[in-house]
C-alpha cells in the first residue's frame, strides 16, 4: 500500500509542478515524470500492457513531440530571481533529473517483471496483445486514423508557426 501512495504522490506532485513551472521545458519533463508514476500505478493494478503502452506512447512518443514543439517554437520563459536560483527538484541540473527519471524507469520495469505471472492470462483476462490489436484496427480503426491525422496536422502547424521568413 505504501508503494501506491508513493506513486500517487509523485503523480500528483509532478502534475502540480507542471502548471507551476515558468520554464516550458521543465513542464514537459515533469509531465513525463507524472506519466511514469501513472505507469507504476498501472503495474500495481496488474495491467502491465497498459503500463508499457503508457511509457512507450505517452512518455516516449507524445512527450518527445511536445518537447520538440516547445523547442522549435522557442517558447519564452520568465527570468525571475526564482528562476536564477537552483530549483530544489533540479539541484543536479538536467543531468541529475535525467538520472532520477532513468532510475524511476528501472524500478518500474523491475516491478513489472517481478509481478509477471503467466498463469493469470486466460479467457477471463482483460485481453491479450493480439486481442487489443485486433480490436484497435477493426472496431476502432476510424478513431485511430483520425488521431494520426490530428497529430500530423499539429506537426505541420508547428513547423509553419516556427518557420522563419527569408530576409
């Protein structure tokens, strides 16, 4: 039960810090930490597939896209005295924060692998990867394609907004 409270505290704390940051890059990194904590909660709920998809799709793909868009648009941040002092969460700098996120990922993967029991899968389970894939590309093919078009439009829009006019 303590592990649940730890993951929940990280998820809530990181989510609150996302909106409290003045620097958009830190907000994106904290959102990745929040997604990692949610993935840990999914592992505790005996949903390792959803946990891995949470990391691969959201923390891996979508947040990298957000990070590139933020960097491409060169979103400004306020340089106040608060920003000039070292934030307690990032006292080790970006490298320290990256190491912390890597350690969290290793712990979550260890928990997922330690709790892996192949005997629990069967006809009463939530579904195998094959069942989820078949459902995604048959029953939910249209929403899946609409989502991919929306992501493509967002990427094209970001490139157009960040385009520099020739001098």
